[in-house]
C-alpha cells in the first residue's frame, strides 16, 4: 500500500482560516508509526471516491472489529 499511495495528498485538518491542511500519505503513515500525541491527527478525506489517487483504497478498507456494529441504528 505504501508504494502505491505514498505520493497522494490527504487532508488532515483545516487551519484557522478554514483552508485544508494536506500532507503526502507517506508522511501521514510515518506519523502513525511514530506518534505519541495525546490528540493524534486523523484523515478527513470526505470525498475519497473523487480522489484519483486514493479511490483504489476503498475496496481495501475494512471496518475495525470494534466498530462493526451500526450504533446509529439504535438512535432511531
């Protein structure tokens, strides 16, 4: 996965003026391996299906076992 997507840019937040903060996926993966932040950075790639570099990640994604239950169905 690293070699296929390392040069794709991903959104990790917004600055104080509302502009997207983007980094290369390779730097985000490196951050994940070494981070010890109390409040870690997350990906906010809301339209991944429109990203020509990252849309191939969609079939590879699997919901983590701790989040497989649809808790929104309990709100109705």
